[in-house]
C-alpha cells in the first residue's frame, strides 16, 4: 500500500496471531497492510527452494530457529520475499492465486503481535555517557561522575529477560521503600509507588547466526 511503513524495501519479521481465524502465534512478515503467514506459506510449498526445511523452521511460535540459521539463509528468504511480493515479481505463485492469497495474507490491523523471540538472557550495555554521568553524580557527586574504567571498556551487565515485552504492554509504576523525611532517616520509611520515574530510550539487538559459545 502506498505510504505504508512496510514497502517491499522494509519487510520485518515477527510473531503474530489472529483469534478470529484460529491462528495461534506464528512467524510472519509485514508487507503493506497485510502480514504474510510464513507457516502457511511453507505448508503450501512456497518456500521449497530455500536452503532449509521451512515447515520446521517456521512451524513454531518464535523466530529463534530462523535467527539461528546462517546469514546466507536469511538472504535466501529475503530474496524469496522480494521475488514473491514485489509489484513486478517474477514469482506468480501468490499474485495469480486469489485463494492462496486469502490463506497466506492476513490484514495487519486485525493481528495481535507477540514477542518475536524467546529471550533467555540479555546483556545491557551502560554506553550513554550522559546517562552514566547523571547516575554517577547522584551517587558520587559532581566532578566524580564516571568511574575510571568507563572510558576504556564497554560496561555491561545482565538484564532481567522477563522485562522484555511486546509494544503496547502496560508498564506498572514500581513500588519501593521510601524515607518519610528525606532529611531525617530516623522518621522511618513507607512502602509506596515511586515519587519520580525516569526512563531510558534503548536499542536492542538480537545476535543470530553462528555465534561463539560464551
């Protein structure tokens, strides 16, 4: 569709479901106003020419198996998608079969999105100098914001994988132990919602392919 965020040049993979059609969570690719059901496409033999068994790789409820494939396999699927979904696509196995289109293409406005991958663990890199300086000033005072090693190595730490959620998931304001009087800790504490809430805008990367063991 003209003006869509997902033209042929931008085909994002994801996991979707469609309750009305009885479709459980499965891999798909956004194209215009639709989602191409990769599980259904594989079942119909449309992916028989890619260098792996597509019904197995796209038969689950996450993209982990596909992400674990080598880069050449990702490129093969991307090339197949371009050849299948482009306006002047040479592959007519979808374009000239309205019945197959009805089975393989789902209106994007009707689907529910899910986490694209099963995330067992992740590393959070403390890489914003401004953020690290602000936090450091709170703990160590002005003029001593950054730890000496911050400029010499990428500081990273394990994050909580359960905190990775799909877009649109409500965020609950956290509760904690707060001093009743900031100036006098002897006046006790209370367990209450945080009075101030800061947030970070972060970018995440899922590293796939043949990754080295940790």
